[in-house]
C-alpha cells in the first residue's frame, strides 16, 4: 500500500465515479461559480452498520449543511447493487457514488482493508474518510481512520465549517 497521504491545503483530486442515480459524481469538483464547499464522506460499504448510522446522522443534518453552503457527497467501493441497497436502507437523498477503485482509495490516502469473510464483503474496501473541500478545490479538513469506530462528529464538523467561513479561518496543519 502507498504511504502517501493528501495534505491540508492541497488540491483535492478530481475523481469521478458513477452515482447510484445513473449519472456520475466528481468528488473533487468545484461547484458551479466556485461558491460552495464540499463534504466528501467515504464509507466502508453496505456491510458496515456503523456507516449506516453515521450517514443517517448526516442525512438528518443535510439541510443545515446546505444552509452553511456545503454540498455533501458520499462514496464507497461497493458495486451498484450494494450501493443502491445502502441508499435505500438508510434513506439518503444526497449524491452517493460507488465503485471507488483501490487505486482511487490510495490516491485519497485512505486505509484499505480486506474482508474478514465472504459474509462481510467480497473485495477490499476503504476505511472511513472525511474531507472538507474549500470552494477553490483545496482541502481544509482531512480525517481518515483505519477503523470503523473512529469518525469525526458530524455536528462538530458542521459548526467548524460555519466558523471557518465566518472568520476566514485558515487551513491548519500545513507546517
């Protein structure tokens, strides 16, 4: 596995994956007019009950994120069938990409795990990641984990993004 990680303040890679609605979603794309922030949440897959709870929480905060000028997108390495099942079970209404490849996971600096059994899943999958991307495409917040149990609290991320925007708070961790 590559040991390179994305750095705070760097450009987020423009990775395009299929969207469960039939289109495509580009994870690092800057919004039209370059005015919106983007929150990219990488989840482990359909097999992960913690991911379901986490993205259920995010769905509940969706309108507050939108009011804070933040678009949400989630993505996993699952195939279309599993990704659609996940979206249906959780009731997600924001864009959800699928088929994130191992190379793309590595490009994002994610930890990658092999399934423990065929009942878990049938392919390597990403461990959780969260990226807050500025309207100019630079990464403001990076949070990656090697385990499903360690994830940032989504209300705190929302409040932090509001503070960053209101105070023009700089990207931290660039020394």
